[in-house]
C-alpha cells in the first residue's frame, strides 16, 4: 500500500469525504483527490495536520507501520473477523453491514466511546435503524434506547471500546441533530460514568449519503438511450 492509498484509507476510516477532509485541513477537495490518486503529495505541515486531525500515526501514513514495529517483526497482523463498529461478521476489508473500512493494522492508542447527548423529541424508526446499522444494536435494543432517550431526555451510550477511526465513523453517520453524538475517552469506566465525560476530540462532520440518480433520472437515461439508438 502506497502513501496515496494510506491517505485514502485513513480518510474513509474516519468517515469523511474528500471535501470534508479538505475542509479540516484548509485545502480543496481537488487537492485531496490528487493526493489519493498519486498525482501530488501533501507537504510536511499538511501531513502533520492530517495525522493530528484524524488521530493516526505519522509512521503509519508515511511508512505503513507503527513506531514500535521493526523490520524483523513477528507474525503479520490478522484483520478481525468482526466489525469494530457494528460487531457484524466481516470477511474482507469492508463491513457488509455498516460499510466501515476495517483497518489493516492493529488498534492503536486510546479507546473511545460514542454517546448521544441531546435528547430528541420525536421517536423515529429511521433513527433506531441507525443504531442497528452503525452501533450493533438489535432492533429491540434500539427501540428501547430511543424510547429512553426521548422520554427521559437523558444521555445514552451508543458504543464503547472503539479506536479513534471507528468512533469517528459511527459519530459521523448518526443523525447529528437528534443524537448530537459525543466521542469520549474510554478508560474502562462503568457505562454510566462514560455518559458524563468531556469530549475527547471534535466530532467529524456528518457523512454525506450516497445518492442515486432517482426514478426520473432513470427515465431520462432510458429516453436518451432510445434516441441514440434511433439514429444508429
């Protein structure tokens, strides 16, 4: 994996688009696109800012290894068979359930938890589905959690024991207005204590949903195709 691939990998692991990463670093989306295609490379200051903002090791981004690794390191790291975010089984690098790009390097640094801090006012199946998809809740657990969150207007714990990338991915894919997700450091405290800890670092911007061309887009595409065929 080259530098361009590692930049793309840590961006995706953080749940950010190229435009969102560019905004964090003060560069354009086009600049990020050129890094990830190998046309250009970020300068030292920008690379340092990238590592700081995404909480990743410079040794990994630059060299593809952690600082403590050596050339004569032991057995190669085996990727987990469960997704760090939703806990579903994975057989490759992308979780089939929540879409998280599972890192191909060992978990590093501190552990984090994601909590919901702003009580919502309307219960919604869509929001409970987010807990099922991204946090590994069962449907019953999600429904109970949302009801408790709305009725009692209290914080709820969404997921714990995460590395920084997984925590940012979950937080960026939840309804920001309803959950107001907060990432806190997880030092092994009881679940209740995590609910009142201060923010460990800024929550990333919400991930933009991938949109298709829609029904009328399909209709237009078919019409254009028929027109082209009529002139052949």
